[in-house]
C-alpha cells in the first residue's frame, strides 16, 4: 500500500488544469516509426508563467515553441513538478483520504486487546505519516494509524476518488509581457506512432485489376482527438532518431551528439531560445508546414487523411486509395553457377531450376506505390498469393511473385569444350583456361504462349550467348574470374520446347 503519494486538500484540484496539454492540431507519421506533432491553442498563465507537461518521447533537438508577434518567449525551464490529479479509490485508506468531514464507523485492531469499533467524522488524514484524525461521537479525538483499520462503514455514499500527487517533468514558459492567456504552438518529433500500409489486388481479367491500399495506424503515445492526420510515403533523414531530448529527463547530459553546438543542456536551451526568437519575428507561428493533400513533397508523398480521433494504446485502419491497374503475366527464373569450375574442376550434369510466375504491375495511378504487403485474389474471389509490393514511382512497373510455374520446366547442362594450358600468368602463378559449353532447356506444358525471363550467372567470362542473350560483366571477381551473367527473354508457344546455347571461359590453377 503506497500511501505517500496521496493528498487530501480538495481546494488544489483546480491546479490540474494548469498543466494540461495543448490540443493536437496535426500529426504527420512517417514509415520509420517517427512522427511530427503540431499542437496549438491558448494556455492560461499562473504567476506569469505557462506550465505544460513535457512530451515524454521528444527526439533530440526537435522541440520548438512559437507565440504570436505580440508576445515572445523570454525563457523556458524544464523541471520536475508535483501535479494534482484525481485517482480512483481502491483501498480503505484512499476512501478515508477522499472523504474528509464524512461520518464513518471504523473497525480497527489495537496493539493489545480485542478489535474495536468507533464512529465519528473524519477530521484529517496525513498521508505522509499515515495518521487519521477522527472526531468521535463521544466528543473525543481519536488519532490512529491507517494500517490498523480493516473496515470503514460510511453513513452516506462515499466519494470514490481522492487527489493524488504525481511527480512529472513540466515545461515552464515565461512570456516577455504579462498576460492571462498565451496563444502557443508546439512542434516536435516524437516516437510512439507508426503506420503500416497494406495492398489488396483483385484481378478482373487477364490484363486489368483493382488495387486498394489501407493503412493501419498505431498509437502508443497520446490520445488524438479531431487531429489532422497525415501519412507519409518515404522516410526523412533523422540523425538522432534514437536519442531522446534532454528536456525529457532529469539528469545531466554526459555525452552530446556535437560538442561544437551542444556544450551542455543549458547550452541547448540558449540555442533553442535564440531559434524561437528568430521564428517569432515572422507572421503566424512558423513559415512552413506540411499542408499538401495527396501531393509529392520532395522525396516524400503525403496522404492527408483528415480529422481523426484515436485513443492512446489503440490502433485504427483507414482506407487510403483504390483504383484500376494494368498488369501482365510474367515468368522468370535464375540459374546459379552450379558448376563453379574454378573450385570443382569439372562440368556438372543436368540440373533443374524453378520458374516463377509473377505479375508485372504497372503504376498508372497518380500516386507512387509504397513498399508493403499485397494480397492477390482472382476474379472468382480465390486466393492467389501474398507478396511484397516494392516502392514503385508513377509510370514505373513492379513485380509481384505468385508461385512456382509447375507447367514450365527449365534445365541447365554444362560440359567442357576445350582446355588451354599455361594460358595466363600473374606474378608467379600460372593459370590454365577452360571453355565451358552450356545449354538451357525450356519446355512449356501450358496451352498458351508465354514469355520467360532467364538469368544465368557464372564466375567466368561469357563469350557466346544465342537467341539475343544480353551479357553483363560485373565488377566483382572470384579470384581471376569476373562475375558475369546473361539474360534472355524467351518466347515459347503453347507446348513448345526450346534449347539455348552459350559458352564461357574460366581461368584456374592446375
């Protein structure tokens, strides 16, 4: 039982409002788990100061406040303070603390002797000592420790709450001119918010489909009430996204990101104050804000959801965009260098490789596709696949993998064509050279024409590729041999079988 955080003086209840947070005007959530909070409203002053709660998850160097032109900020102090708040009664001592001057009958166990019962009015209760003062019906005063009381019977319905002390860090803002109410705006980056996009693709026919995107918004920071919500495709640079601002804690900052700019916490406050004064010289609060609606902003795209109410510790789902898209079937497969002649010294036999069925989705909408999960169903509402849709700019295309193509078979066979001894010398090392002849066998068992994209990778130099194969020599090397690949776009008629030949050279030590 923690009775040392309770207060019983109800006249101080009104102090709670002095530390109430400003209303949230706008929240911009990024996909990297950070968010920009904009709060705006009028704050009452007490003793010439404005007292606000400090946002608990403010990121380093991102907190700024602005006022109107008529009254600038003189200084801001971040400190610990005792706030008064109502709390629900859950034990006897809490009911006694919350019902001063109420008639009650208490039952208690003395240090010696049998249990006793006494009636009277609660005169006072010292939560720091746990002592209760009761004016009894026999005109006596009973002072007793609350731990001895095991029952309290009230003659009338007791109040079910009491006033508790809550130690919190607060922001004390002092305006230059005395004023009863100050118009304020707070802007800062914070954690505790996230949004996750999800796509749903329904295929209408062999060329067209409908793509819909929804967003799951997670709120583990503070309540949103009629706040403008923006969701951003793209992640801004956040150099200190893992560093909390010194305003959020009550100890000396031992290490700082940049000693040239932030010598100490007081140095940070001075820099902040200078920045605020320069901003307050402008009209309004700040000169720019995120107000675009469904438009590209630099390297990011902003969806403006509108006013949203979302409690703390909750999640919500919001429809974002839906529209028609074009797609085409695509088959693709990759053949690794399973021979690896430099290491194995022999050419491998036939080996089968998988062909995958994908959809090439063209972004014909006015907004980019963001990286997200995508569920695909066909025109009969049958599940087809779930994959990841990659970020796709407007006008570009992206692939969604559906499954292995069981009706298209691909095999690869390689054999040694010839050798050349002492073909190359590097320093004191002498290399032989072998020429490998390979063939890719493709067979289409479907009753329709298909186009298959094939990539063959080798550690060597591809010298020949039939059927218009495009050869690329990469910069990475495996010892003396480069990494090379060849790509084909192979058209297969229904039930057609086709062989494609290629050759490559490998240097190796004897």
